[in-house]
């Protein structure tokens, strides 16, 4: 099997570009971040790790893709709180920040597609939260059913929200 190393390098560069604003803030201030993501499937973490020197600010994280993984990565979800909601995204962000001992936490949950989730949210629906000295939470509705495109849009929104919160802190 032949691999195109230049294409791989371009992909990593695109990932690093997505987190450029947030990673600069984190490195300049000596702060750290941890991530609990769901429908992004690891793209938020990959974008942060793609930045040279990421070990100075990226603590770690996990993909909360099922209820089973959620119980391990972000345990203690309050009864009745459904995923793919703003309260759950904020719960994820707060919990991963505390569990990992980071200054900041990112939580992401949604429906990447091509269909919606069991809660009735359509593909393209995601909730993203940032928790730290400043907290932010947003709901996205991309209107897209393309799974891959939504994953990228959700990750980009999460990293932009982190940069916004860092700037406000």
C-alpha cells in the first residue's frame, strides 16, 4: 500500500489551523484544556494535539460516544439530563475539566448524521460548552446531513468557542 505523506502533512496542518487561536492563548497563559467530545469523534482533541508543543496545554480527554463510555469518562450525570443538550454539554465540560485537573474543559454532544438522534434532534444538531474561569455554551444547527462535514463544523465551533472564552477571561 502506498501512502501520500504530503497529503497526511496537509491534513495535520488543517487540524492545527482549526485550533490556532485557542492554542496560542493557552500557551501564552500557561493554561491547560481537557476535552469530552461525542459526535466529533476525536476531531477536537486531534486539532489541539496537531499543534507543535501541544503537551504544554492539552491534558487529554475522551470520546463519549455511548452511555457506557459516558459513565466512565464523565460520570455522575444528573438523572433526567439528556445528551445532545446544552446542560449536558456544560456538564461534560465541567466534569472533564475537574477530572483531568485542567484549567479549561470542552464538552460536545450532538447528531452528526446522516440521520438524527433518538431524542428527535436532526442531523447537524450539536451543543458545545466551554468551562473554566468563563463559561460558554451554544447550540448549532448546520442543516447538513453529511456526517463528515458536521463533525468538522462541530469541532470548528468548539475550538472557536474556546478561543472566545479564553479571550473573555
